[in-house]
């Protein structure tokens, strides 16, 4: 304590800078009067103002903190716990909210980040009063936690630009939740806009298009229309050109064509579409956007779980095949309604492909036409032919392969540079994987560093044969497989002679192992393995880490021995095993 009192103010300041939590700073300042005085004299401490509008006199707190923050730029957070049925409480403190808004308006030139999350009535009061210039603003978040009847759903953000103001390079991020926002000339500064409607807002196409027209310099835009109905066709048929927009995402749209048919994205690089109603018109409008956006490199299309609407016939779609030369990443995860899009895209330079419930012929065409493919994830490939002698496709750049549903599809691949392989079998798929895995290793001789097998019916002999030919594996994950302790004994076996080094043992570079729910793997087998690989006398310098979850019983003694070798159990399992099952 005496040493703490002798520290200089500069050193104390540096200590305070290591902590960003206001309450923690206040507790630290209780060391002594010198520490309290140093904190109170620091304008940096007072620049973040947290205001709970349900607490007593938030306007006085704001004024107190503002008076001590000097000329610093401000981070202001206004929030409350008001929810449904609290409108009377809000009305009771309206005068206080008005005083708070006036206090905040007087420091608008110093606003750097403003976050308002409260009842819509409080937002209406604060926003309407805080009208003017806020040219230092970098982040604005407005979220209605609850809406009362009669409050404005088309919220005007009354921030303006001086006529003589020159455009700057400062990024301004704006997020509006629960409103249909309207922007003034201040929209010229927006670079990042996120708008989430809700079940009580009813945006129309005109609202969205006018909003975008008021923000011509946007680089990123996300629209979430969850709970909204059809937005309808716009009344203004002129196109809106977003010259600088590079990243666009939209969620929960029932008629996306009423946006896409009236906007141009000449600089678009990435597009993310979630839960879109893929009618013929919507797919046609997407084709229009993609055909005109020659810089698009990243596409994500996701929908409900693949099982949802699994028996629904996709809408007819007869557009010509669309070749996208710039696309390097495609993710499509959805129900059958998205398949017409997959079937009519050609991606000659795709590097990352993530597909769920895609037809085999589509997958085969994609991997056959791109020699740049590096990362491939396939979940539940459908319509797989039972070809007794498949012809493998050469994938010279493929480094990562993740397959669920039917791992046997690796019969169709030649992957000489593969580094990571994860295969997850589902009971409904054909079960010829052991032969497929051995054939892939023989055919391609991949230098795998990661191998994961889940739900695979593979014999000890087959997996040992594979591991003998994969000496560079560093991460091994075997889950719900039919292996036994024999595999662990093979991994534990030391070099066959004193003259050999640790590199002669099975998987000499192994660093991490995960074993989960393998019925025939016992705690004793794991203990013998860890004793050999993590013992202080082990020839290998690598200490194995990982995760263990046994299908059978683990005694307290066995758990304690395993825990002595490392942190292999989850917190819950550690408690259960320590108590004894």
C-alpha cells in the first residue's frame, strides 16, 4: 500500500489506461486519496457517459460528467429496461428525458459514438430535440426496445451537414433497429448502414429506396426485414445507383425483386442473402444484379433448415447459365428453393465452396471446372450415383475438405495437397468409407495435418493403416467411431529400437487428440496412451493436449490419473468424473 501511494500521477494514469471498465476503475481509485484525485482529474475517464433513463436524474449525471470531460470526444450510451406495459413509467419521467436531451444537444459537436437503446417514446423525445450538427460522429445506434401506439415508425434523424462542409474520409457507421429511418443531408457521410425492421414496422419499397438515395456514399449496407410483409413495387421507377457500395446483405425479404430491379451496384464485391423468398421474379432480379456486378467475389445464400419445405418444388427459372469470373467464395445453405440458382451458376475461379443439400451433379460440375478450389465443405449431398468405379477429379489446390452426410464422395476426388480432412457419416448414407479413405490416401498421398472422423464404422486395422501413411498429422479427432484401445496402443508404442528416434513412432507430430463417444475406447487405454506420449521420459518433445468424452463409465481414480496429464475434460465432465459415476 505504501508503494502504491508513492507512485507518480503519470504511472497511475498508465495503470488506469489498462482498464476500460468504469466500475473497475472506480474500485481501483479507492487505493488512496492520490489515486482518487488522479482519476477525477483525468478528462479521459469522463469521456464515456453511461446513462440509465430509469435511474434518478440522468440529466444531472450527464451534466456532471460533461463538465469534467474537458474538450474530449464523447461516447454516450442511453439505455433503460423499459419494456411492454411501461409506457406510463416513461410518460412520468418525460420532463427528465427532455432535460437529458437538452443536455446532450449542447455537446453535439463532441459526439463520437452515440448508442440509444430505450423505449420508442423516449427515443422520439431525444432524437427530436438533438437536432443539428454532429460532425465528429463515427457511430450512431438507435434501437427501440419497445414501441407504444402513436409513436412514429418513420423516424427522422435530424442531423445535418453545413452547406460548406467538405466530404471527409472518416467512416460513419449507423444502425437503426425498429424504425423505418429517414435521413437528411447527414446521410452523405454514412459509410456503413444497418437497418432492422420488426413486426410492427411496415416498410415499403419507396421507404427503402429513398433511404438508400439519401446515403449515396455507403460502402456497406444490411437490411433485415424480419416480420415485415411484402414491400410492394416502388412508385418511382427510376433506378438508384449505389456507386460505392461494396458489401450488401438482406434478410427476410418476401419480394426482393422490388429492391434489386431498381438498384445498381457497380462496385459490389460481396452479397449475403438470408431467408429470401426465391420466386421466379426474385431469382431473375438476382441474376440482373450479378450480371451487372463484375467485381462480386463473395456470395452467401442461406435459407431455412434443408428439411424445411423439402417436398416443395422450386419456382421455375429458365435464365441462361451465368459465369461469374470474379467469384472466389460461394456458400449456399438452404431448402430446395435455392437449387435453381446453384444449377445455373458457373464459377471457374472459386476458391472456397460451402454447399448444403446440393445435388451431386452440381457439386461435380463445380469441382471439375475450378482448379483454384482450396476449401470445400459439403453437407448432405443428394442424388449421388452408385458408380462402382468413379473417376476422380483432380483438385490440385484443395487444402481443406469437410464432408457430412456421405463421406464416400471422396471417391470422386484426387487431392495431392490436402492438409485438413474431416468426414462425418450419417446413418442414412452408403457405408463404404473405410475403402474410400484408404483409396484416397493411396491415390493422393496427402500430407494431412488435421484428420477428423465422426460416426465412421472403421476397423482398427484400417485406421492404423491410414495413420501409418499420414506422419504429418498434428490434430486427430475420432468421434463415435468403431475403433478400440488397439489404436491408442499403436499410437503409444515407442520406437522399435533404442537407435530409433521418436519420429519412427505413429504420428510423431501429434499435438492434439479428441476422442468422444467411441464405444470401445476405455479410460485405461487413454491412460496408457498419455503415459507414453506425455511422460517426462517420452522421447517426443511434443506434449499432447485435447478433449476426452467417454461413452462408458469413468472411475474417480481413472479421471484423476487422466487429469494429471492435462486438461482433457470439460468443466462438467471434470466434476462428474471427480465425483465418480
